[in-house]
C-alpha cells in the first residue's frame, strides 16, 4: 500500500533544475539581444558618417574648400560668399551625436582629404570589437 499513498508532485530538485534551465535560456537570449543592439548602433554610426561625408563633399563643391568643422554643415561660417542652403547641409540645426551620444571627430588631413571619426562605444581612440573606431574611409565606395 505504500506505493498507492505516495503523493504526486514536483520535488525541490526538479524545480531548481527547471529554474536553472530557464535562467540559462534567458541569459543566452539577453546576450543575443545586446549583441544585435550593438551591431545596430555600429551600422547606424556608419550611416551617419556616410551622411556627414556626403554633406562635407557637397559643401566643398559649393564653396571650393572643405568646412573648417562639422558645425559649418549646419550653420554658415562667416567666410562664405555664396548663398548658404536653408537648413544647412544636414537639414537640421545641430550636428548629430553618434549612437552612443559622443560627438564625431572631424580632421581635414590635407586640402583634398578629411577624416570623420566615430570613437564607438568606449568614446576613446583605438579599441577593438564594438569599441573600434569607425571613419568615413570605412564607408567610402572603392575607386
């Protein structure tokens, strides 16, 4: 009779095993979502850099030289003689920040070359992975 009176239910060990499995699945899901979010930020930053690169090239075509800073793409510098486009070259009032909230770096290397840099997630020069710098040279179409 002992077998018939035995209660049916879930033991503490079985419940702990289920909780561990749920925790592992949740951890894997969160890691994948976070990775996709960071990849999305990197892709968005590349798109922003490409937009800034195109606006900078358009500025040079209109005015004969590259802007002194990215701010020149949204507000007219004093030296410009030709009409400045209404809304600037970016159609907004401020230069956008990168997806991590940091400003883009702009350096005019030579009279015919410039570099726009996003310092990515860490906001510091250098780095690897999602902290690696992105530049307009990464987004340019090969010639």
